């Protein structure tokens, strides 16, 4: 199934979900563990109906959900097809059904609370080192190249964060950095909090999509807003 564009995802009007990194993410407040378990069971029924299931994690007072399609199709400028992890119509339809399910259970969405952490590693030759990092992070040296046509490392079980490779002619100084994805609605506040806590802006030429920050010792991180703005009501 073809991956969806940002505009198509925004046009679906999924106001309880946020597109961060490769997937759709949602958090729902639940009264207690039993209430969370009932919600997860109901989500299972939704997944059965759609033949598609979210990744679920549950903690005190919340259930977190991620929807993505592991075999979405991306076509590059030459028309070559790549199999990537991304959002497809299957995810949009399932998300809408889960939203309706949550409403039936009287649950409240907390879309501003979702976030995604990924890793970035600058290197002059990702193909040389990707097998090592794939084997170390996932146990499988071939667990790479999903999510982009490149060497990105992705643990299909979700145990480890995705690892991206950035181009660097000669690696020097800091090579690893965190990529922190947050909803557009909280990006300005998160940036302000980081600056107030001693951070500085290194590069905001691609803000608000990407803002490169540094802590007081010069360690880099990237604040990412990889979601389209929702249409106005």
C-alpha cells in the first residue's frame, strides 16, 4: 500500500493522533490498569475488523498507541519502489476506528503528550558501519534500510530506537545525537524550556521542522516536528 503524504494525513482530520517520525501516535488517559486493559481489548477487536493493529504500551493512567505500515511503498524520483515503514490509508482508517472506540468508552485523548526519540549518527560511510549497529541494537545485521531507502536501522519489535545516519565527510567531535519528535502544538514550549535550561540554538534554518540545539557543553540534539498542521475546523 502506498505511503501517504503529509497533506493527506492532515486531511484525514485525526485530531486525537499526531504524525511523528514514521507513524501515527496517540495517548489516551485511562482511570486504572483494569480500564486500560479493557481499552486494549477493545482495540484488539478494532484491529481484527481492519486486519491491522497498533503497537501498544500501557503505564499508570495512560495507553500509548503507534500505527504504521511496515511494508508501505515509497517511489523515488526515478520511479523505483522502496519498501519502508510509514503511514498508509490502512493506518488512517484504523486510527479513526480506535478514536471512535475510545469515545464509546468515555476516554480522553492527550495528543500533546506523545513524543518519539530516535538516534542520529554522522558518518562518511554508513554502509560500512550499519551492519555492526544493526547487529548490536537488534541482533540482526540485516535489520537496516527500513523507513528510508538508506541504511537506517529499525528494530521491528520496538525494543530499540531507530538509528539514522547523517552525511559527514570526515567525522569529528560529537557523532551521535538525539532526535526528539514532539507535536507541533508543544514545539515552541519545548524549545523555550530547553533554552531556559541552558541550551542554545545552533541551526534553525529548517525550523520548526528541525531545530539543532546544543547544551552548555556543546552536545547536540535535534528538536523535530515531523507532522503537518491540521486543517482549521
